[in-house]
């Protein structure tokens, strides 16, 4: 997915949010924003938004000398999600359709996105859980998803954010876990999940977990390690969580199901849905390639 003009104010806002987590010194805020605006001036609009996001957060870490500005918030929402996990798991087990309920909860967890909303409150997460459990899916692809899971020999589950990764565990537990490998970021960026978060979520005890070798807020394949790219190519099915993974993988010819909540107008427009809508959708690029090949 390309970058749109509407993304540029979001880049500036996101950089300010990040540096304000670290310091109240306005001279540092100004220094960061001026540098981000210089980056934006040379932005290649044909690239996906996470390409710019990667540059922004590398620059912020360099300018402020901090490896993980979001570490405290990540810990807060990991802990919150862990307290909710037992009751949510019971809810899934007792539901009429455990897989659908787990998908709904995984989408609810996608609200924990500090690239979009740095002021997210714990009460908003609980409200979103209730809304996602009650809402109707638009264009629901549950049956094709279930079929793809059943047919796959190797499933790559690309996680998104800390806190959210515990909601992902609820869904992963409804999949054939012997087939599943979870992917996290190689280095901190925004509040994206790293190996530390996967360990805290308990995922390393039930499935294989690898990192992609990258610090991009999405999955920019050329930015990832050779090992991850090999695993990506080998997988029969990729489950990609969140907006950043949609932005970077939606044009890749691969059997991918995207799971996310459409949280901004640009994403909603690209998905042809409403802001706030729950999305479980197969890659159009893969479907189109099958049509061209006569499959």
C-alpha cells in the first residue's frame, strides 16, 4: 500500500507522541519535529507508510538515546491483558463458535496501537472488547479462513503489538499449534511486540516464536532477516495482524489473511470499509494471481 498525503500529519503527530513519552523538554521536541519534517520532504509516496515509520523511529531513538521509548506503556498493557486473559479464555471455551469468538477478541486487542492512539486508556480496551463481541462482521471470511488453517502444513502468525499479543494467544490456542510459528519484531519500534512480549504472553511455551530481524512497524520484507524471509516463503498460510502488516503485505502474492480493526480513514478507504470495522480478509493479490493462473 502506498503512502497518502493524509499520512504525513500522522507521522508528525506520532513522532511528537514518542518523544513526549521520554522528555518534557520542548527544545528536544522541536529538534525531533524539524528532523521529521526534513525526512517527510524527501518521502517516496510510492512506498508504504511503515517505511517512513521505520526512519522516524530510528531517528528518534538516535536523537534521544533511548532504545525503547514505549517500554513502560508496553508493560502496562501486557499486564492488563494478562489479567483479562483467564476470563476471556473461559468465554471462548463456552461460546458456540470458539474460533469466531477468538478472532473477535484478537481484533479487539488490535486497539492497543500507540502509533494510532498514544492516549489509549484501559477502559477503552474493555469497551472495545464488548463492542467486538457484539458487532457483526462485514464481509466475514471465517469459513475460508478455517479451510486455509485446516489445509496448511506451516502457519506463520505475524504479531503486531504488545498487550495485543496476549489476545493473539487466545486465537492461536484455537489453531493447530503444532503448525504455528509466531513472528515478533527484531528490535523495539513504537509498541510493537518483541520476543520479551512473546515470552511474557506465554507464547514461547506453546509454539515456536521467531523474530523478523527488523525494526519496521510492519513487515517490510527487504528489511527483514534472510531467515525470516525463508520462513515466510515456506509457509502455506500467513496470518498478519494489524494495520502495519496490512500496509506492507497487502500487495504480496501470498496466501495471507489479514486480521485487524480499521482505525484510520486511509486504511478504511483502502479496505473499502468503515473506520472501526473489524476485518478478517484474504489477500486480494493472492486471489487475483490465482484467477490469472486459472486456478
